[in-house]
């Protein structure tokens, strides 16, 4: 016997002890005909009631699960309808059981206890369905469109530099880890890596033998490969100190909604 069944049995037994008149054996015969219903028919009817309440409890479990799992207004509305159906079935059974309990057909004390147990289960199912309906309605009322996750992005700041110059590779990665910075025209300075939430940036020095013109720069946001380009100018090579994470931070600017803004210069990193 499960915990719920045992609790129900104890609750009904306590009610019998407290108010035995409620389940007392009524007068023999029905008011309309005076005929007694065979005990086999009574027990068969009780068995059918038990099957009905078991189905109601199973449907309730599914409805509650659907309400809990609902993440959209449509899903919450569907789950609410299922819970309302369960409540209607439980209330109808409860009313029918009450009428049966009041009838003169239930002569045996144990049969009356069995009916009382089923009625208690139907009543509890109705209450639980009510709670599920309330929860579903709250999800319906509170439903707001989930904003899309901004796309990962990559940029180089500045977008052009001479040989020996310093650039920052800036990656916006809303979900995942940033890795695999690479470019045939850049020496990546790993020690300059800077991170702030979804923003990761790293400094690099343009190679002294890099050919003037456009070059590809890549990085990974989790499993997604990101690609951009920058231009190596024909200016005379310069000597630069390796960039620090502070240098990289000052070159990393992000617009609202995660779009990278190049040309940051000395502007501090801004994320919204």
C-alpha cells in the first residue's frame, strides 16, 4: 500500500471514529421501490469507482507535469485545459459518490468506508487540479516572448595596421568558450587575453613579413568558427611592445545587443 493510500485510509478511519453516524448503515431498501440492491452489485459499483478515480489521478499527474513543463503561452493554455478536464471529472465523481453514500444500498460498514476513501481521493484530485489551473493561468498571464540569443561575432581593432603594429581581436560569444585565435599575419600574444562576460579579446602584433593587403582572422565560440579580416598597410615596419590585457580592454567596445563596435580607441569595454 502506497503512502497516499495509507494516509487516505487513516484519514477515513479517523473520520469514522469521530462521526460514526456519517457512515452508519441506512434503512434497508430504496425509497422508490423498497428493493435492496444485491451486495455483488454494490461491490462491483465500488470497484468501478476505484478505477475511475485511478484514471483521474493518472490524468492529473500528466496535467501537472504539462503545466510544470510549459514554457510558452500555447503550452500553458493546453496544460490548463487538461487540468480543467481533470477537475471536472473529479468533481463529478465526488458528487456521484456522495449520492451513493447517502443511498440505502450501502449496508456493509466496510463498503461505506471504501466509498469514503474513493470520495476523499476524488476531492484531493480536484484540489490538486485547481492548483495546476492557477499555476497554468499565471504562466499564461506572465508569458513574454523569449528574446533571441545574439549571434556570436568577431572583429579586429583597428581594422588596419602596419607591420609591427598592435591590434586586438575581439569576440562576442554569448554561449560557450572562446578559443583558437589565429591569423597568418599576426603573432598572437596569449598573455594579453582579456575576458568580461560574453566578451573575450586578445592582443596581437602584425608580423614583420606580413604582406600588405587583407588577411583573415579566425576564432571559435564553442564549436562555431568565426571569421573576419583586417588590412596590413604598406607603412614602414615599427617596433611595438607586446600588448597587455589593459591595452586590449581599451580597444574592445561592444554595442547594445552584443554587436561589436570597432574604432574603440581608448574607450573602455561596454557591454549591455
